[in-house]
C-alpha cells in the first residue's frame, strides 16, 4: 500500500470539509502526511488527579468526573459557556469561548468523563479553558502513559481538529495499514548507523511504548530527514562536477603582483592568506569552483574578492560582482576603483539606475572584453548583458538572491564561471551544511590589524540624559553617530517611538550638528542623497531604520544607538553593530530598551554585550530563534519546515547523515546499484512531492 496516495478525507470522522482545513493549515493530505506530522511535545497521561490536588501552576493534567450543569454568560465578544465539573473531592469551572452552540449538545450532564487540560488561576478561582473530554469507553489504550501533543491552529480548533482528533486519525491510519510500513533506507545504512526500522519508529514516535523506544524513534527519523537533504545536495554537486569543467587559472600575473606590491592597503591577515590559497587551488583544478566565503563585517572579504578577480583577469578572463542593492554595489565599485587606481584596469558599474546612454556604451564594452571587472545588481543577469569570457562571479550577501537568479549568472558562459559567494552574516556550521551544502566553505576569522572591537553597552531608554552627554563628547571630537529605529511610521499596536519623531527629537537635542534621515520607503534618489550627506561628513548624525544594515562604510562613525533593541534579533543587532568600528578609533554600540524585558530578550542582549564573535552570535541565534527565522533561509531552497530534526541541536546527527550520504555517492554516484534503488525512489518521491522547490537545490 502506498500511503502517499491514500487521502485522509476517507478516514472516519474526517470527510471533505475537515480534510480541506488540514490541507490548508498544516499541509496534511495523505496518510503518509499525517504519520509524518510529529508531536511537538509529550505529556504523561498515566495519572488521574483529584480536583483537590490541583493548582494554577500545574501543567496539563487529567481528571475523572462529571458535568453538573452548563451556563451561558456575557454578551457579544465576551460571551462564553461555563460548566461545573466535579469529582468526590471538589469542583472546578470549565470554560469555552468558541463553538458555543455545539458545546451543550456535545457533552452531557451527569455523564462520567476523562478530562485533559491545563488549570489556570483566574482571580481567586481555578478554571480549565477548552478542555478535552472523553467518556471512559472511548479513552483508548494508546493514551495511557506518555502521549504526544500535536500543534494545531485556530481554524483547526474551530473545526474540532485538536490534538486528540489528530491522534485519533493517526490511530485509524495505523489500524488500516495492512502489514508493516515499507522501509525508506537500505539495510546497509540501517545496520551501520544502528537504526530501528521505520515501522517501529513511526509507531513509537506517536505512541511510545517506553522512553528508550521514543529516543530511538526520534534518532531514526531525524537521521532519515537529514540524510535525504544531504544526499540530494551532494548528488547534485557531483552531477554538476561531472557535467561541467572549469576554467583553469594557471598563473599569477602582472595585475595581481602590482596590486600586491604597490596598492595593498594593509598586510593581509593569516585568514585572508589562507582563503586566497584555497581559491587559488580551486581555480587551478579544472573543476568549477563553488566556494562560500564567510566573514564578519570589516574582516576584509572585499579585498579577498578583488585579489581573486585580479587572478581571473591575469588569466585572460572577465570577472563580475553582483550585490543585492545599488548602495552596496556602488560601495564595491568605489572601493575597488580606489584600490586599483593606476593599475590600468577597466572597472565599471551597472545597476538599474544606469542611464540609457551609459548603458549603450557599457554593453558593447562588456561583450568585446574591454571591461575587465563589472560590478552591479540584478542588472547583471539581464539577457542584454553578454560577456566575452566571464571567468569568475562574486555574489555578495547571496542569501538575498533566489536560486534561479544565481543560476542565470552561471549561464553567461558556455563553461560556467567560478563562483565565490560572500556573506557577512555568520552562519552556524549546521545551517551552512544545509543552506550551502554544495559549496566549499572558507572563513575569515580575523580582523585586519588596527581594528578595535566595538564596545557594546545595554542602557535603559529612561536614562537618556547621560547617554546624550557621552554622544556629544564623541561629536565634539569630530566623530559621527548612527541612531537606528525599528519603525518608520506610528503603529497603533505599539508604543515604540517612530523614526520621524526620533528625527525631530535628535535635531532638538543636537541643534549644532547636521542630522540626516534615511529609511526604506524613501525614493532611491532621496535615500542616496541622505546617505551621501553622511558619508561625506556634512551630516554628523544619521537617523535611520535597518536600511543601513548593509552598504554604508563610514570609518569616522564611532557610535551606534539602537532604539528599542529588544525588537531586533541577534544576527540583525550584530549586522547593525558592524557599521561602526570600521576606523582606528574606539567605537561604541548602545542598546536602548525599556525596563520590562522577557528572559529570552535579556539573554540576547547579554550575548551582544559579551561577545563580538559573529559565529558565536549566529549559533546562539539559531538556538533562540530556529533556522526558519534566520535572514534569508526561506529563499535557499531548503526545507526549513523540518518535521523533526533541529539544526540547533542535531549537529552530530547531521554530520553523520552527511558522511553516510557521501559514502553512498562515492560508491554509486547515480544510485543505480540494487541496494540503492530504495534511496533513489525515495529521493525522487521527495523531490516530486515538493514542486514548490523546498527540496530542490540549484
């Protein structure tokens, strides 16, 4: 029986309406879908409490008793139904705020029920809102002991598709399966990794017979999920390596040597030297380079990229940098133009704002090879941009580009150019293995000499006077200041200061200094003008939103104040902080918050004040927020709705899964051997099932 073809609407008690809700809310359509909809937690349902034993601090509990009577209270939105539930030791109030017409007909007074719910203290009285109630004859054996709890949505609850209903559906599916659930891994992998079989794992993930079997089931299902992701990534990587050769950059020539001897702005760090060696090796193998270059803001990635492009030019090829915004592309252009001044190198900029007349001159110069390094935005992938011989592409902040956009750059040559992907967003190792599993990874983990770490301080917004005194001292010494706000306009749901108020307030506090404002809703020309006023030093204070997270390089800026810092994630705070500390002077990042903060928020702020290490911050961010919330992951083509694996906690399982996938493909790259038929079929099924591309890597 193929579980993926059996529709859940035919399960007793489901039907067309409920099946449509399940499809729209949680993506469950087939029997296989519901079996792979795993519990998010487990509760012990082996004990039944007495009412006199419970208090408002307890988690979910079970009671056995009867409903004495129902009562309808309140009007309009405040309307609710209550019931008095009692046993031989006392009584407790039950309350429902939804499905009010159905509740009195669904449950009968003076009938004994097993109740499951969370007691809450409301005023001086205990109540249980929206409890699950079952008569004892329907309280099936699978619930005794540890029981899974399933995530539901409001629409599901309105249709009585709560956790118990999902559990009943899963039980019905197991009851209807004839024989064991077919395996999805071959016996060799199961034996090497010491996994339990799939049938046992799926039964025990939903209805654990023991804590040990639950642990083994989780391990088996996590491994399988991560294994197929890695198998897919590595299979495509191998296929690409076999299909495409790569240009060979065999020499270090005049451009590179003259730059190194005459123009290098500072001595390379050991990390930069190591990365350049890795790139040099990659581009001399005859295979296409696909390398991810990670490095914190200010670590010198652009310099490494430039030196790599000079190697390409020395070998007779063109090179290109694609950046996600015009601001960042322009910054790269100006930086590289300045660094290569006097070398006789043809460097040009192409963006959406490039005038028609300029574009008419640029396009032929690109096609005939006159332009050696082209820097731009998405404009580079337009069909009208034709290179003579594109040998190296640098993609900056690549998570901001879709898979298809990157692939279009590769097609700018018959043989795909070498690709260097750069990101200033440090990526945890487990996430990098999944996001960029088809790329080799280089890390610049040193700052250039002379850079002082930014001092990060947490302050409360009520104590601004002292802060402004400190800022004024920095301004008097000739420095510049960023003030960052999370909002642009007032929000009815929030008491946050908006950007416009902050701009006016800043001008009042510092009337002797020019203040500029920049935000994402400005027209590009207005935004660029505001940026330029700050970059030139005309404006000494910039009030902005996170639009300045990437793209502004002002070495003279020594202070960043982040208003309502509690509203930002760790990685975003770290990226913002990277806008200061780019010169030789001591810089400061001030995190301003209100007093009332959650434990999670305080943890974030403490991490920021304790470390400047972007990789430590990225690991902590992954633990606190999960992979689906990390910037850019939704564009990656990776399933960040992982059903059971957790990239923050399951790094060892991921490494094992990757090693096993690599071992399989080294022995059988096309998965054609008989023992791998099962793997090939499962991989095809997963790819075919997810037409939206969540399992597809390009």
